[in-house]
């Protein structure tokens, strides 16, 4: 078999990033670089910093990325697109135009006799870990179909500007002023979730998440690992499963093979 690749959290279009065009080009070069080696590519959420799709209109920009996705799926590579908390407002365009398979919920799949649990991670709930009232309220708003319909009545320019502002604020709050480090096995939300989930689903070999913007590849049990994918605006990290082993690497440019294993 060829390889399976996993990346997340490019936050394309993020107003807090000055090198947005360079970042998009680099992402496209990466996808181009792996296209002959990939059976499938899993994009685990927040590829866009703010994506809000209307009935007949989509956000402008991202033409290089969207074109590359279409090229990959046209050539027969499976591309899976998980919606994250920044790009959950899709409405069929990415599937119809670019051929990606949309996932709005976590999935469990088997690849080469290994079981993978895949999710962006923003919906992960762990007993004893508190979510602030504000965050609960925001999630409720985000997922509310009536509010989404109402949002579409506003002039698109106005609403998109609001969306990008919120996304930038959230990015700065969580990932620049927030906690960019692994909190430890007894505190890290995804580790706690995975341990708990294994009690009822002991056959899962890999739990793979995005969302936290840190790169983690850790044993949970001898048969099960936790992978957090890092991000694609300064770390440029990705995971690759070759049918036997799963590794996380940085995508470096200028190197002979363009990859530095972590
Ligand atoms: Mn996220």
C-alpha cells in the first residue's frame, strides 16, 4: 500500500498571519510532493480560519489550495475533510467542487489492520474538565441551524468581516496567549478522552486529533497511541502511516527529501 497522510489546522486566511500567501503555497507544494505516495489524505479540521458558505456564494481566495484538492481527488486520491470549529459552515461546495469527503463528526476506521479514531477535537468532552460558559454558548451558536440561516440574511461582506475578526481573536487567545504546550498525561484533554474511550473500545490503535496546535506522538498503552497533529502555519507538521508505522514529521523546504522526522 501507499501512505496515508494526516494534517490539520492550516487556518488559511488567518488575519493574524502575515505570511498567508507563502503558507498557502507551501501547503500546495506539500500536497503536490505527496500525491504520488498517497492513498488517502485526511485533513483533520480548521484548514480555513473562517469558512462560511452561502447557498450560491463561497469565500473568496484559496484558489491554489482548492485547485490542488480538486486535482488530487480527480486523480483518484481520497481526500477526507473534517470540519473544525473554524470551518464547520460548509454547504456542499467543497464536496461537489473539490471532491473531498466531508466529515462533521469523529470517525473510526480500519486501515491495514489498525484501528484509527479520527476527530478535529473541538467536540471532545471529558468528565471533570470544565468548559467555560462563554465557550459553551459560542459552540451552541455555531451549531445552531436557525442562527446560521439568520446569519445568511446579513450582508455577506459584513458577516465575513465579523467572522474573520472572531477567528483572529480566537487564534490569538488560544494559541498565542493560551497554552501551547502539552499539559501532561493527567491533564491533557485528548489523552484523558482516549484513556476513557479505550475502556469501552480497547481495539483503537491510533487516536488522531488536530485543534491543539501542538505535535504529540505518545503511547497510551502498548497497543495504542495518541497523535496530535501540530499545525500548518509555523510548524508545518504532518503524520504519515505507511501501513506499519505512524510518524510525525516537519515539512521542510530546501532539504533533499523535504522531510524531517520528529
Ligand atoms: Mn480548532
